[in-house]
C-alpha cells in the first residue's frame, strides 16, 4: 500500500461546512435572520438607484430571492454605479421604516462588473419592456425581475411535483430521449444521427443505411415516455417521468414549443375505471399549488407587479389577454373546496352545442374540442378545472382501453384556464388480442412486439396521464405565451444560444 | 354565466383522498404498519413458490419495496401459479418467526395475468442470469430483483441530490436539449432535424439549407448545460441542471453511453479559487450518500445478495471485477471522517511516475490521466476520493480560468473507485479579452458572442462542475457496467424500445 502525500493546497476541516466557503452573505438569509448591528459582506447586482439629499440608495439583488436589499451610501462613496452592474458591498445591517425592514449602511462598495447601456446592454434603467422584446435577449433574460421570479417558481414547482409523487409512492424512472419508435404515429418527430459522416461510414453494417449506422435503426426524439413507463410500472407499481419532450410541428401558437417538459405517471390499477387517474391528477395539483403559494410569495408578488405595470404602460400587446395573476384566482382555480368538475365528452359537446356563442369553429361531435371550445367550457365553469371523460374512440390513441361496446375509451382530458388542456390520460388497453390486431393494422406488429409482450406475461391493468409542465406554469402565473415560462425556448426558426 | 350540469359519473368527496381510490394495500405499507389480524387485499407478482407439507408458500412483490410478502396458501387453494404471474390476494395478516415478521394467510388468490415460461418469458424460476443476458430483455428488466432495486435507489438518489442542492440555495434551471452550438467543439455530437421532408420543404427560407429549415441553423443534442447555466447564474446566483446529455461516440466501454444523465451546477464565486466548487461537490456527495444509506437498506441488501449469487454461480464474467457492494465500503469511500484528498495534477503525475506498476499506457505529463491511472490513484488512496486540481491548460477546455502565468487552469477532476473520474469542474474564464481571443482563434467569435456578452455587462466570477449521474450509481453500487444502472440504455448499435 502506498500512502499518498496529500497536498496542503486547501487545508480543510474534516466535516466540510459548505457555507464557510462563501465569502458573502445571501440576501435571502439576511432578510430571514435580520442580524441588526452585524457587519456583513454582500455581492449582487444593482437593480435601481435613488438619490436623496443626504444619502444615495441602491437596491441590490443576488438572485436568492425576489426581494431587493436596500443599501444606503454615505456621501464619501461616490454613487457612480450603473444599474445592472455587479458589486461587492461591505456594511452594517440596520433597520428602517415602520415594519422593521433591514438595510445596509455601506462602508464600501466595489464594482466587479460595470454595465454600460451605451455599450449595448438591452435593458435601460427605469424602462418597461414587452415580453417579446425581453425574449429576444435570452442570455440576459434571467436577470430581469419577472423572469428571475418565473425561474425560482419553476424550480420550486418542479421540487413540489417530485416531492408529492414520491410521498404518494411513485418512483421516478428516466425514460429515454432517444427512441427507435415514433410512439403515437403522428409523424411530427425529430430524427437524430451523429453529425460526423466519417463516424457513420466507420460504423455502417451491410444491410443498414448509412444514416442509421449508429443505432442500426432510425432514431427519434421522444414524444412521450408512456410506453417505457408501461414497462417499468410492471416492476415498480407506480412510476413517473419528468423531462424534455419534442414535437416537430411548424406551430407559431402561444401554447406550443419544439421542446417542452412533460410530467407523466403510470400506476397499476385494480380495475378498468379511470377514477384513480383523476384522483392522482387532482390531489397532485391541489398539493403542489398550495405548496407554491406557501413558499414563493415574494416571487408571485413580483410577477403580479410587473404584469400590472406592463398592462398599464401598454408595453405588451397580447394575442391572448389575461389579467395579472392574483392569489385568489389561483385558489379559485386549483384549491376550491368543491371537487373538480367531471363530465363526459358527450355532456361537454352538448353544452357547446346549446351555446349561443359565435365560435370560430362550430362544435362538431366527430371533431373533438378546439382550444376555443376548451377555454369556453372552463370559463363557464367559473374558471375551475374540468375533467372530460368517456371519449369517442376515434378521437383518441390506439392504446386506450375500449368500452365493452367499442364506442368510447377510458380517457380523460383536464381543462383549465389560460391553456385549455393541461393533462391527458387514460387506462391502457390490456387485451392482448385487441392490441395486437390494432398494431397489425398499422404495420407496427413487429416493431412494437415488446409492448404487447408486457401484457403476455404477468399482466396487470395500468393507467396514467401526461401533463405539460410549462402549461401548468402558464395557468398558475397567468402568462399567455409558453415561451415566457421556459428558460431557453425552442420553436420554429428559433434556437437561440 | 351558464352553470354546467355536473355529471354523477364519479361522485366524490370535496377533499380527494388519493389512497381511498386504491383498492389494495401496498406491501411497503403492510410491512411498515403490521396490521396483524386485519383482513386485507394485496396485488402483486409471484417471485417464488415453496411447497411444504400442510401449506404452500408464495412470495409476492408489488414494486413498492424490495421486501417480499410471504403468503401462506391453505390446501383448498390449488397452488397452480407461475412464478412471474400477477395475482390479487385476499387474506388475513398474521405473524411468523422469531422476529415477528408478517405474512398473509390467504382466503383467495386470483390470477390476473399468467406467466408461462414455455411461451417465451425469458426468466425461468430459480435461475440466475448474467447482467448481459438480462439487458437483452430490457422491457422485462424492471421486474428482476436486482434491477428493480437499482431503479428504486436511482429514484431516491435523484430526489436526494435535488433536495440537497435546494437546501444549499441552488435553483434548478432546465437547460435545453436542442442547441445551436457544439459546446466544447469535440465534434462528437448528434444532429437533429424534423423527420418529415415535406415539413422541411414548407419551412425553407432562401439562404438556409433545407436540412436546417426548421430552426434556420444546424441543431445538435446538448453535450453540456454549462454555458446556459452561466447565463442563468447571472440572474439567480446558484443554479443547477440535472438531465439527459448526449455523445455520438463509437465507444463500447463499460463507462460510456450515447445518452446519459448529468448533474451540473454553477455558482457565483467571490474569487478565482476553485475551493468552493470542491466544497459543493464534497458536501453533496456526503449528504446524498448518507441519505441513500438511511433510506434504501432493503434495496442495497437485495443488490448485495444478487451480486454474491452471481459471483458464486459464475453467471457473470466481467470485463472489470468488483466486489459485491457493502455498506462499510460505501462509508469508507464517501463518508470517511477525513476530508477528501486534494492533490495537484503534478503531484498525481509524480505518484504515477514513481510507481513500479506495469501500466498499459505509461504516464506522460502531456497526456493527462488514463482510466487505468485514475483507478490506480484511487486504489492507493484506500479507495477514497481524490480531487485532482491545477491542471495544465492544454489538457482542459478553453473556458477555464487561467493562472497568472498562463500554464495551468483552475480545474478539478474528482476520482472515485469503480469509475475513476466522477466529476469535472472549473472556475470559468471571466476575462473578456482573453475569452474573445480564444473564440476568435476557433472561429466561434460570432456564434458565441452571447457567451462573451454575459461578461461584458454586470460580470461576476462563476464556477461549477458536472457529475455523471450513472457513474455515481456505478460507484455506489459496485456495478461495473453503466448499462446496468440506467433504465433504457442507448449505445452504439443498440436503441432497443
């Protein structure tokens, strides 16, 4: 055994205290603990500047919270700082105002990185910009008030969804991004191959086209992890996947992206009823929304303020108008004492048929619900969610459980404000013969034989749903365009950064 | 306002109690609460069967835990069940044995899905298979004892990493899978385009090649989210991403996949020292590993047993031999009282040079460390982790912070048993002129101008690391091949399902 000589580059304590390596205090911790009288160091970005008679004030953010830290600069510190510049501040914590808020009386302010708007920084101080303008400067967007709050809420919501599902007994299973099948046969898929032609040449086998040489088959980006979950659920009982999903659609809609995130569950059921799937969805949305309301107050308030400002200043001219978010609205939608409404597709269609509204597209039983119809139904349900169940089989995917008379399937769409369809789910067809014949019709018998095999051995009935994660955030935050709730949006003709 | 008629398909209580919709009890809950004397229903898969004189016993699993539920079948129940079949069991909870374990005395057992091995189910009762054989039946793999435990530990570990980072103040930022740049210029990337030629024709603009018509640029699968994190960290201060990453390498190694998962962090630093990055890594690995040991005992024990069985039965002939996992080994590696070893690249190289070992490749200062060298260093550090720091600049990426004399960069590799390099990190170059000139040399000045812009306005020094998630699991569980710790592995010539 050779004993290594250990260098003394960084002599450290046996138990590493992570925080001891931070040389500055986080603003979230300062606001929480209010260490009045303490001398502290803070590092952050200047968000605004106000000159008063005796002092100049700057508001500083470090990303840890939506709240800004007020810093008072005595006259000996020249207030030559740009809004947007990063600074290190030394000073003493003191209180101000009737609510006992804290501020820093600065001893010293050091500029780390200046921010000169004349050099091309796209956001000028004291200006309001439209969401679309901000979106054109993606690399800087996380620095804006509204979007940094969106990102913090995104992170909190993602944790809340995972935490809730974990507590309900669901295991996370990472379904693959690369697949050799085009799940629902919609054709709107991206295909993938190595960029290097040389690599493909090296790897080519006889009988396999060069484009397919890497995997020996065509390879696509996933449109759903459901079928992989159907494999995993037969080992684990309750599973979910939560990650990126892709559609190669030429859509300019405010609700579609080429890359978005989807939460999908699958669980063993004790019958062919879709009821437990509805419960899984409803208990999840209630629990997660409550947790977000409890833990992201400052961020929700920040978004509300910017939205009001955008509305009054006319910065945003929107294709789809929504009111600024408010807590009562969120509670009304997701946390009402009444259970979420359940109606059959037939009932939903009858309501639309009887309506005197001048729809752009008249409802037709054979055609399903358009976005306009979905939003109409929700609006006239006091903006509360609606589970639409018992769908005509021809409107839904081949793997959904047929009713005995073959006319409907055990499927559900959950409709909510702002976005319409938020979740889609079903009980899966568990009849081997029926499933085999459907796959045969589609010429998928061989390719999907593994999917049928799942049901040939130790079969159980399962069901689950998929939820567009960005759509949940849109609905929660009253943000009309999906591009404004995802960090780096990809859509037709746009793949910035 | 129209009031919707609400259907009575599923009359429900105002507050949905998710568990009330489950018609059966989970085995994990049974073992936890031990409701002796209660009549219960269980649904699961038969894992084994033993005929005794008076009774037949079956062991049943439902995926909720690695522990099996023993079910005693009185003589009136004919024990004609296949191992692997799914069953519903009605019975009464009773205790047996000296430790007060519980079992079910069955009133009734109903087969839901049979499992006939003669029809082609690949796993026979009472047989041990090699990891490689099991891997060839991916759709059934989650049903095996070892792999269902791997999946449950994976899910626990993923939650533990996220939870730890959240508590340390890191926000999750979903960096995109689709990017318009080839991050480190390695060339080993996958390219992406819509599968539909018609769509590309419809979308083509003049001056853009048809292949690039969807996004108006070449598009790749991400090899790292780091550069996007560098944008987000300048709004949020501490960020991470945790998701799929891709390499188009023709590698048959036991450590590489075409699609794997990476955890990457980025945080604002107060200096150019890499010290805080080391602390972030070490505190994370300690905390997460402790949590896994605390909460997945039954799964760890199950993996250990199967590994011992595989070793003694000779089912697995491995390219790289490891001992079956054991808790002491895990503690020794990740939880030792001593801080993780830190040494410079120069020191590591000197140890290798002085060694009398007959390396396949002789260590050369200019060439960096091979896998063999990495594993040698760790083995001779009592299987404890080693941070290798102060790397020669030419061995590392262009964006890493240069030392004053330009010879080394503030970079780190963390070496561990089984896999060698587990994490790679650095402080990022924050000098605009230096970075611009490097990008200019590489002809990336225009394409990466956004990356330089991050530093032109309100700049701060940042640093972070990337960790291969599957490699962590390999090291933790002593599993030599990366394909055996990911649900649906993708590697050259293999994209099953």
